[in-house]
C-alpha cells in the first residue's frame, strides 16, 4: 500500500488568511484606530481598546502563520507503513508501535485526529503547535492533534488510511 500524503490546500489557507485579515480590521476598529472607540453597554471603552489591540496581535500572527504555510505549499501529513509524520508537529515519524490509540475530537464542524502515544516525551512538538501541546492534551485527552483543515485531503480519508495501516502493523 502506498503512503497517504496530504499537502497544503492553497485555497483553504487563503480563506483562513482572509478571515484573519478581516478580524484584524475589526480589531483595528475596536481599538479606535479608525475613528472613535465603539460604545457598548456590555464593555467599557478601555476594555474595547484592550480587546482591539489583543485582536490585532493575535489575528495578525494568525495571518502571518497562514501566509507562511501558503507560501511553503508543502507536504503536511504522511501516513505509511513506518507510521505517521505530521510536519506541523515534528519532523519525526511516529512509528505505529508508539501509537496506543487514534481517536477523534470535534468542535462544531471541525474534526481533529488525536494520537495517543506510549511515550509522548520522545516526540516533542516544534514551534507554536508544540508549545500549546499541553493545552491540546487537556482539551482532547490525547498527545497530538492533527487537523486536516488546511490540507488538500479529508479527515475521513486520513482516518480510513490510519485504520488500514494500524491493522497491517498489528498483523506483523
């Protein structure tokens, strides 16, 4: 069986970047950089300014990360006989023997593949996604969350291939 490979989906990533830029524009408005600070009975003007600046920083970073992913247009996920390699998490292949379980976590319409590892410390995450690994663990109960959202393949395709390769690994 040949490897399953998911690459960056340029149009999905572009939509994500566009969404981030839209939120930056709204945050600029909330911060009062395009006229007066919006008035609301729910929050004080000072809080609106704080939320505006926080939104500018957060969604600006999201747009920058999205632009980097869009430019790279590279392989994001490889599932094969050797195991799973999720390049947003690590450059290492996680062998099937180190994967205890594979589950699904979903929130609204977004589904995430969750890997439960025997020894997670052997496969540390890199970058921002690695730094939020503990929060991901608390949220999903697993060690590595794999999102198919910005790829050219679907969640269902990936889960089907994982099931086949896990079955092959058990037989051997």
